[in-house]
């Protein structure tokens, strides 16, 4: 019975459409208006979440829980939000919501954060700040009438510098927010300054900004004293970077300007101002080198003890390259004559003297024949040489008697060969023998 009841219940549910996929809301067909509303609500939710995250970032960066510097992660997050927004309108709105006009520490941290955003943020941040420059002016006026303490004095000078910086970029949009000379040369969309009058005006305004940076530095280091206040020292980092960029820009413009002029009298006042600020800038960098907090984050530049010199085109005489003296030809080394020794002399004499010719062979006249009854003695061994020479000279074969006299065998063959060679050589060189006299 229980099984039948459950089956009937399921059949009733199917008839009513309860518990099926079609009855679930996520599978129901939605209208286009409903989809658009949901997308709009999602977009607004995302925008609100992003704004809340930005608000938290700015609030954490300028919070007044102790005199600590703004954390790098919060500063970086604020700069990234400005890049996403392509401006700093939301950033400035959130900054105004903080007590920057009541708390001096919060106000000083806020101006440090604004300076870094102008340095590393998009170029549109300069325009947004210029449209809201009255906010900075009113903030400066607020701190001018407050009681004097360590932060209020620094705030007045710092805000004045930021107002002048924003106005400078509005008048000269060719310069980036960091005032880097390399980035200025890379920009091709904005015309560069080539007129002498424009260059003189730009250099004068750059020197004004440099003087205000030095005033802010003096105010910060004067109030710091022996105490280490990271909230104040954090402002020295963007100040050092911008000060060196302004110095590089000024030197580059002055070099170009002096190269175009034959006389430096029209720009003498600029050179005097530059030389007057040079040693103050150098002492500023030397002071920052002694602060461990600053050198741990950036590399502080070092300037030479003497300022750079600028010379007019008329005074700049390019020295002609000196002609190199012709190198004298090196004398050839003469051979060292050494007197020969006695042994060397004897060897040279032996080499130069010709070999002596062999003496001609003298053929003795044959003796007259004796009587038959006279007994002839056997010829000596030398007679066999003579007989052999005679036969060889006459082109005949040596007799058997001469060969037997030489010893016979192998010795006789060697003897015969050598004797033939000597006899032929003697026959060629020796004159023909005189005919023998006829026997009586």
C-alpha cells in the first residue's frame, strides 16, 4: 500500500510540473531586458568593488598610525589604479575624503603619494591635477594659518612646489611627469624647443623648480634633526629623482644654447643662477648619501666637485690634430765582421785550392833485344803495371801474365777495374807520348 501511495504522489507531481527541470528557475527562459539588467548590476558591482579597493589602498597609504612612510605595495597599487583608469580623478576624490586638512601627518603622506603618482602615472594625471589645482591651493592656504610645527612648515613648501610643477607641465606639455631628459628626447608627438627665446624661458622655469626642491629639502632635514622620521624621509626619494632630472635637462639645454651663440652675454644670468645652485645640489646629494633609508631604495647620484663649463661657439676653438712626425727609417743592421780563427782560415784555404792533377804516366822506352842465348830475368810486379797500362792504352785486353801478377781471383778483378779507370783518366789528360826512336 505504501508503494502505491508513493506512485500516485509522483504521478500527481508530474501532472502539476513540480520537481521537474522545467519548473526550476535557472532553466526558465529569460527576457532580454532581464539579461541587460543583470549585466548592468554586475558591472556596477564590479565598479563598486574596484572603488572600494581603491579607497582602501589610498586610506592604507596615508593612514596616521605612527610616523611611518607609505608602504611600497600601497603606493604601487595606487599607481596601477591610475593606469587602469587612465587618470587620477578617483584617486584625488578618495584623497580629499581623508583628513589631509586636519592631520599634518596624513597631509604630508598624501602629498608624497601625489608626487609619486605624477612621476610614474600616466600623462593624463597632470591634466587632472591641473583641473583640480584649486584644491591644492586651498590646502596650502589652510596650513599657512595653522600653528607651526615640524609637518605644517614642510607641507606649505611641499604643496607650493607641487602647484608650480603642475602649472609648469600645463605650459610645457612636451615634458613628461618625471622630467626625464631621455623620455623628453623620445617624444615625437610634441614639438621640441628649438627657438632660443623658448629655451631661455624653459631653463629659467626649470631653475625655479630646482630652487623650490632645495627649499623643501632644507625644511625636511632641518626639522628631522637627530630623529629618524620615515614619514618625512620618504619625500626625499621623489625629490632626489626629480632634482637630478632637472639638472640633466638644464645642462643639456644650456649646452645647446651656448653652441648657437657667439657671445655668452645674453645667457650670462642663467649661467650665474646655474652655478649658484650647483654646489647646493651637490651638498643635497651628499646629505642623502648619509641617510640609510634613502640609499636603500634608490641610487643617489654623485656630481663632480666642479660644475660643467659652457663655451660659446666663437670661443670654442677646435685644436687641429698635430701631424705625426715621420718616422725615420731604421738603419739596417750591419753584419758584424769577426776575424776568422786559424782553423777557419785553414779550412777556407783548403776549399779554395784546386785538387792537384795526377802526374802523367811515363812510358819507358823498351830495351833492345838481346841475344837469344842471354837469359832474361822475370819482370818485377811493377813491370806488370806498365805492361797492363800499355795494353789498356792501346785498347787491348790485359795479358794473362799481368792478371796473374796482380794476384788472380777477386783481387785481380778489382785491381783490373780500378787500374782501367785510372789509365783512362790519365790517357785523356796526358799528352800523347813522343814516338820511340827506331832501334839501331
